């Protein structure tokens, strides 16, 4: 047997055992109230994946940092998509998020974010295009963050559409450029809002300020990589990586300042204080904070019917704490969190749900997998589990 086959067979056994373990774990009385579920493997052998999106039930696109966009159907990689522009695959950068236009069924627009590089530096860039069989065509550049930076880290790069079809894009502070997060002339450390074709929305908060960057929607961010529109409470929610401690969830409002690097509950990686301030006039405090850090990587608001107990709550994937945080909401407030999947001991990069409400999580790094969580009483088709 070749070594790869052996590894894959082992990993299947591994997950089969985990499946039993997770059921046993949640059978304990007074334990985690997360509903019982089963795990199955959808795709294995992914190489540093970053995000995925469902084109339809059982058909999805997965990005890999190297620049590959994979089309996966019924648990098998059908092809990788041709025509994806060259990406800067270095540090935290590469091909990153993938999102569908809210009217994708009619217009077919697919949006990608990635680390763009030219002779002068690098930036978070967003493009859109159409899928024509296995080729990405009709490409248009929607956004390129300015100014260019030299560090291959803190890109943000998460995409989310608002109900008016405008697009929010997170842009990180570039790490070495953290003071830029407070400058309204720079797009670093910001949440950006553009129309779906990349043009400027006339109702952006700084659209009429000649001296400010009109694409800025909110500022004072570090490296936000979770971004959703909360359809229950009609608001925007983002999370961002803090330094050491100080990971945050913020309710985002137009034109507001979220404090970085003037106020933070975190400290620098060296242990040094970033700022003497914990509060500052005109700067928003986080709605929820993780200290020590969990390294939140992505987020959904659960909508499906499969796990009714989760409806309207946030599910947040984490890298550092190797789990999914279930953040319960009540009357606009974030009231309590529970953790699941910690026993897998994997960094988790992305999370989403399918049309049935099954939850999918994407592990991080080399030899990564897409794993499906199904409610205990739902029959899992074994054909969806990738075997030899
Ligand atoms: Ca903050």
C-alpha cells in the first residue's frame, strides 16, 4: 500500500473513532448543551485551504492559499478552476475568501479575495468573475487596498454582502502599520464598503469628506476575518484577531472607530503594553472579548432547521483554540459560549452550512479536510465520505 493511501485510511479510522467519541461526549448529563451530531469527512488532502462556499447543495468551491480554486461535487474534487490570477502565497497571504453575489442565481458573479503583489508592495485585492465550465472568466478588479504594504501578513480579506447588495471587505493593519488603522486616509485596518461592481456607494459614512478615504465604512481594526450580516437583528457583526489576548467581536456601525491600536485588551507578542488605554472617548469597546486569544478565523449566523437550538446564534471557527465557539444570542446580546470539536485538535479555518442546515468546517494547514456535522437523527449518506 502506498504511504498516502495508508495515511488516508488511518485518517478515516481516526474520524470514525472521533464520531463515536463525540456522541459519547455529549451523552453525559449536564454537559455541553450543543445538540448531538455525527461527523463525516467530505473531502481530504486539501493543502492550506482558506474558505469555501456552496454553489448549490453538494457542490462547492474551496480556495487554497497557493492560488487553487477547487470545484467539489458530491464529495469529490472535480477540477481546479483555470484562470485564477497569480497570488502572493507567502506568510498569511494567498488566495483567501470566496463569496457569491446575493443574486448569484441570476447573474453568476463569484467574488474572490487574495494577496496581490506588484513591484511596489502587496495588498488585499478583490476580483469577481463567472465560472464557465472550469474557467474563471469575465474578471473584473473590484478593490485593491491602498497604500501597498511590504509585510505578507494581516490582510483581513473576509467578504460579506449587505441586503442592498453592497459588499463589505475587511482589510487588516499589515502588522507593521498599525497606526494606519486610525488614519482615515489609509485603507489599512478598516472595513471597506463598495458597490457590487466596485464603485463608491454614495451613502458611505465619509463619502462627502474630501480629505478622507470615501470607501471606509469603519476603522480602528487590527485583522478582522469574521464578518456577517445578522439578519435577525439587522446589523453587521465582525470579529478580529487581537495581539496576545484581546480578540474581539464588534457590532459594526457606519463611520465608527473600533479603537485599535489605541485601546485593546491584548498585549504585544513581546509582552509589552500596546497602549496605556483601555477606553478612549469616541472609540467603541468590543461587544465580546476573548482573552486569552482563541484566534477567530471565520463566522456564520446559523439559519438552518437541522439544529433548531442554534438558530440565529453565531458559530465561530478558531485557529488557536482548535474549536468552534457557539455564541448564543438573546435580545441582541451575546450571552454565553460553548465549545465543540476541540477533541479533533485541529486549527479550524472556515465554517458554513448547506441548504439542509448541516454544518461544514474546514481544517487548516497541510492535509486539511472538510468535515460535515449532521444532527444525530439524520441519515448520512456514506457516499459523501471520501474513500479510495
Ligand atoms: Ca477594538
